[in-house]
């Protein structure tokens, strides 16, 4: 049995976000658009069209309703999937109170949508 290492649960969410990623020396390596596959208050799984270096970091811009929030994180892994896209794990860098409020609201809205429609994400 695999031991769960996350301190908070992740919830399915499909939402487009923009990102900028940086190498281990904090030099900008690229930018693009991706989509969230799941999210928690501590991190997310991001789907991209290109590989992301797991030794780097990211700055993510998440949109929710009329609000945008920038959140920084450490890249924990990036794996190519069978369908040709990449899944990248991102652990948020100690989000402040306002960012945690935003993330809780984001998660709540996706959970409500899932409950109403019966469709995940």
C-alpha cells in the first residue's frame, strides 16, 4: 500500500492557467498555458504540452471568476503521458493568507460544480 504524503486532499479541477517556469538558477526557461488536473491548498497537478524541468520552479497565474492570483511553487516532477502531454506536480511555496483564501474558494467552486453536475473537474 502506498503511503499518502500530502497533508491536504487534492480535488479534480480542469481550469486553464498560465505559467512561467525557471531553472534551478532561477533563470526564466519558458512560459505557456496549461490546465489543472487537480489542486489542493498546497499544490496542483498541471497538464502541459511540453516537458518542464523538475529541478526548477514556477510562477502560476490562476483565474477564478473576475479574480487572478499569482502563486509560486516548486516543481516536484514532470512525466510524459501516453497521450503525448506532460503531467507536472507543483508544490506551492507557503501561500499567504490571501492566497489560501483564494485556493479554498477555487476548490469549493469546483466541488460544488461536481456535486451539481455529477461530472468531475
